[in-house]
């Protein structure tokens, strides 16, 4: 006699949050030097990364921390 493994209950797919509902991440540079570094980083990234990638990096604050 073979015993079959229990089958999982069907579940509904996970819904992703609507991007228009997401709170945008933002930050303010502390000094003029921070703002200058941010601009330089963004310009450099735009030369070789897709726009969406750069946008995400900026939202995460990487333009000031790198």
C-alpha cells in the first residue's frame, strides 16, 4: 500500500504593491560637497546603467554614500 504525500492547499498569487502607492524614499544632502558628489555619481552612473537602476540607487541614497 502506497501512501501519497498530502497536496498543498491552493493559494492565491501574492499581489505586488502598486508603485503609485509606495512612499518615495528621499533624503536631503547635508552639505554642498554632498550634493556635488551626488551629481557626479549620478552623471557617472547614467553613462553605463539603465535609468531605472540609477533611479533606484538614488532612492536608496547611494548617490551620497558612495
